[in-house]
């Protein structure tokens, strides 16, 4: 249910991915408008990462289309990827590069010239609080810092669409709070999709939640409506109820 | 083109950020030196040329070039960084060519460090430096040919050992394709293939260069060979980037 009057920036239509006989994602459709933060929930192996990979244009869908800002991610991939900030699962980065070197590489590929490049990196580094580790090789960093390097890379070009696969995984409670605050702060100007296992996060930052189980969407509503589905009013119980029925 | 160079620069820096670069260069120079002096009889021949040097270089490359290329894509797959690289706004081909150019530049650096051989023959005699130069051009092209094969095969797997072994095997086939052991066998059974084998043999083409002959035909051969494998590399990445 995209917000009234805001442009739809992410469109997924009948996306399906099969690996041999196994259907990982089965006819998934949704769209996200600017100003929305969509929480993408589901048990492990439900197809969250597969859907996000197809949305980022990394995985080729068996059928269906994904569009970012109107650009088909397969047919018009470069334009779609320009508008996208993507944090892949596990926040992969080149281990031998320094944080500064890595972000410079990403910013250059994004087409920023000297002066703007420095500003963009400064801005992303301030948002993710990486100032103290700029000269360290990524492989020497803690899990939390690595995750934030991945996040900084996704924010460099201030993209209208953000797709973050488990952005708070491996962060301590304070860092989690900071990342959530950051997402909430950016929310009005972007369409954001985050996947997570942490249900309190959905309540804290998401304006809408989709629960996916065995490759299918089993719920797509606001966190408040979702909580109303179970007498206890707890998201945890709703999640268990919805995802164990199918599996 | 800009993206190609950005990728190439990062990749080249990655070689030097790890011990890969120094280990490779040292082993390459020691091996190449030992073969040239001992097996090649560099001094005993009493001739002012680099023939013993160029005789061994394709075989040294056969062994060592796959060690440079094995990580190009297999490592990206293992670390998951391929997902990052290919969701940046660059095309697969730009990434493929960028990585290849970085590996090629690295080989060029290693090759350039064999300059003491050139100085030595020039001090001891009056060699034909034109022949030496064309030999170096040929060496660089052989390295490029093997690199393109290794890079494409590295895209098939996330295991660097598999990438290395496959690359050595396939490069070996292209190296010895014109040798009697292959062509005799083929001409007995399928004469058409024997003719093809003679034409695609990398070592044969290289020998023209070591005689000081730089022909357009050979240059086109190497350009086509490298182009074909890089194209194949891009196709492999496109088809199985997420596997």
C-alpha cells in the first residue's frame, strides 16, 4: 500500500526464482513508494536474500520483473543500479583494502570526480561513524565496523532506493540504535527495503512489513495491523503463526 | 573505458597489498634465471642473444600465469564481493576487461624486471636488440593469452585450486597443440582437427616473435584469442554470477 501521492520507486511483479526443482521465490509482487521503509521478514531460507538479489539485478529471475525508478534491473541494469544503494548479505568488502580506499573505489565507479568524491565519502563516513578507521584494512575490523563499511558504500551516492540485507546483523545494541536512527532519518526521501530477523526492528523503523515464507508472501501490512492478528499482540507470535503454517 | 581503468587499478593494487606480488615476482625471476643459465646454457653458448631465455618463458608462464588469474573471479565468489562489484553501475565486460588488464600489467612488471638479461648480453656482445624487443612483445602476448584463459576459467568456480588446475591444463593444450604428439594423433584420426590445432598453437606463434618477426597475422591471432576468452569470461559471469 504505497503512500498517497509519493512516486513508486521499487516495483516487483510476479518475481519467481527456481533452482532446479526447488522454488526459492514464488510469484512475489510488491511495490514501494518514496517515504516507505519496508521490513522484509521471514525464516532462514524463505527467499529474502534471493528476492533482494533479484531486485539488485544480481540474480536473474526465472520469470517476472523488478524495476527501480522505472528501470528494468535486467534490461536497463546500469540506470537501475545508479539509483540503487545495495548492502549485500554479509556486507562483503575487499579485505585487503583500507576503508578509505574501498570507499574511494566505489565512489569512482559511481562517477564522482575529485572534489565531489571527497565530499561524498566524508558525508557517508560521518553518517556511519567510520572516521576512526579510515586507514585500516577492512580485514582487521570488527564485524560491526565491516557492516558499517558496507552501509557507507550503499549511501555514498545518496540513492533514491536503498536495499539493505540485514543491515544491523552483528552490531551491538548501541550501533543498532544508530543505524535505525539513520534509516528513520533518511526514510522521508527514499524508498527503503530492509531484511531482518529482529522483529523489534520492524516496529521501530518500518512503516510496512512483508512476511515471506517458503518463497511466498504471507502478509503485507503495517506492523500495527500485523500485531493485531494475534491475541497476544506480539509480533513474535504473529510471525511464528504465519511462517509455521506454510513450512 | 573509465570504469575499466578504475577496476584495473583496484585489482593491480590488490596484488601488491598481499604477498602475492612479491612471491610471484621472486619465483618468476629465480625460475626464469635458473632455466636460462643452467638448462639453456646462456653463457656456454657464447652467443649474444636471448634465445635460451625466450625458449623457457612460455613454459614458466604456463605454470605461473594461472597462479595470477586463479583469484581473479574465484576469490570474488568466495568472499561474496562479486555481488558488490556487479551491483555497482558497471557492465560485466568492463569488470572482465579491467581485471584482465590488471593481471596483464602485473605480468608486464614481472617481465620488465628481467632487464638484467638484456643488459648482460649487451655488455658481453652485440646482440640484435630488435629481435630481443620482438621476443619481449611475444612473451607479453603469450602471457596475455594464458591470462585470458585463466581469467575465464576462474569465473567458473569459487575454488582457487580448481581454477589453477583447470587453467594450467587448458593453457597446456594451447601450448602444445602444434607438437607432433598432438598433430600426428589428430591427422591419423581427424585430419581437419590437426590443421586447426596447428593454427591455434600459442607456442608456434610465439616462435615467430623470437626470430624477430612481428607479423600482422600473429598479432591478429593473439588479439582474437584474448578477445574470445574475455568474451567467454563475460558470458560465464553473466550466466552464473550468483551461483
